[in-house]
């Protein structure tokens, strides 16, 4: 059961990342992300992420 839930969460994160990137073509998501400060985000694509599964709007 836990594996199915995790699978659905993964799919949901990917769909969300795709949708966010679709709505902001050509923009760097980090500029409007709530995790773009200090050590809050350690993703290698920061600060120029165009698609990100952890993106949350400020
Ligand atoms: S979570 Fe993603 S969008 Fe947000 S700052 Fe990190 S890399 Fe950028």
C-alpha cells in the first residue's frame, strides 16, 4: 500500500512541475520560489530552474 501511495505522490509532483513550467515559459522558477533563500534549497539547478518538483510559490 505504501508503495502505491508513494507512486501516486511521485506522479503528482511530476504533473505539478510540468504544469508550473507550462505556465511560466522561459522564466526561472527560483525567482518566485519560497525556498530561494539561504540553504533552504540545495538543488543543483538553483537559481536557474525552469522545471522543479519542489517549487512552491512565495
Ligand atoms: S525548490 Fe526548485 S524552484 Fe525552488 S529554489 Fe530550489 S531549485 Fe529553485
